[in-house]
C-alpha cells in the first residue's frame, strides 16, 4: 500500500505543477479575476483581479491520477469508496464552479443565491447517502473508537449536515493565500494515514492524491497568490473530507483534525449572532483569520500559525484513532 500511495502523491503533485502554468494564463485571458469584498481588509485590495477557479487544477490532477491508477496500474481497483469520493469531489466542485463562474462574469461576490447553493449541496449529499445505503455500510455513529450508536435513517440527516457543513466550513477558511490549501494537506494527510492503518486502500489513495495535488497547487497559491482555488476547490475539499471521515467511521474525529475549519465557522456564527443581538462585534472581522490580520499580524504569520494549529490537531487525531 505504501508504494501505491507514494505513486499517487508524487504524480498528482507533478500533474498539478504542470497544469498550473497553462491554466493560470488561460484564466487571465478570460479575465476570470476575483472581485475583492469592499468590507474586507484594505491589504487585500491589491489581490483584485487574481484568477479564481484554481480548484480546477487540483481536482483535475486528483481525478486523472486516480483513474490512471485504477485502470492502468496494479495498485488499485475502482472500489465503492473511491467511486463515492470521486463523485463527491467532482459534484461539489461543479457547484463551486457554477458559483465562481457567476461571480467572475458579474464581477461581484454574490454568485449563486444561498438557497440555490444549499439545495444543490443537499441533493449531492443525499445521493452520497443513497450510495452509502445500497453499499450496505454501517449507520452507526462512532465516538472516537470508544463506543457507537446506531442511528438508522437519522444517520442520513447526519450525512447531510456533515457534508454540507464542512463544505461551507472549508469555504470560509479559504480567505488567505495558502491557508486552506495548507490546512487541507494536513487534514487529508492525517485521514490518509488512518485509512492506511485500516487497510482502506481506496480511501488512502484518494487522500494522498489530494495531498499531492494540493502541494502542487500551493506552488501557485502561496503568498503572493497567482491563483485562488475559489468555491470550485473549497466546496469540493470540504465535502470530500467529510465523506472520508464517514467512510472511515471516524466522523467526529474530523472536529479535532479539522479544528481550524470549525473555529473559522464558529467565529462567523458568533460574530453574526452577537451583532444581531447587540449591534456590536466580538471580532474585528470574521472569519477569525481576518481578525488576526486587523490585529496587526502579517498574512503569512496568520497562515503559518493556523497551519501549526492544524498540524497539532492532526497529531492528536492520529493518536486518538491509531
């Protein structure tokens, strides 16, 4: 299994680094530049016009390398788990692509209406649950390998909440150059190692294909970013990591390993709720990475600090799971 995971990691990295130099100029020619929020930090104004939809780079790399691995090598076959993860990646990536496309065409940050985006995400999560049921997976919810509770059909509601919730949580995390990509490398790498420990080769290959492709994407996404992943990438990553945790029966472990995503989301929820109640703000700006920026931290310092938090959480998650 180690040989096959190294194969997909290395080649997905090289594929991302090969696609980037061709795809980024193409986005420039189409003028698919990001519109920066007026209420955002002033330092971000210079990023206006940076191409978005960069998630296509690593999604393409992941899909291509996994299909090559399945159909042209002896490393793996198209298991149910791998098929479900690929469908999740591409499906949620398609929702993000439509959202990004509307944004760049209209030159604003509205995109799909919230209800439209939510409905599309719920439909795809429901499709995942249907495939989950017909594949006869357990509907027990595991509590950190200590005990499990049988949820039956309620587990379907949990899947809807988990996949939609984390797709949007990762989307909120994607606000600084390299932040979401780096945190996601650590998160998928952690669950990839758990998959290896469980002898789940299809899931392990998927996770390390994501890790390699994201490393390649970070070549172009680190500060100063030449391209943003956009909703195309962030929605795909969020739903996929939720799906991985479900298939590995380590659902709640994602709260620990993906703590950065959770904190970013909670900061927005707390900010909005508190402002509605008091007309005052707890944070200078939400998500919390912008709060750190407005406190005087450089963008790079915020990113490396949150990477470090994600790394510590990943180690803790491994100790719990393995």
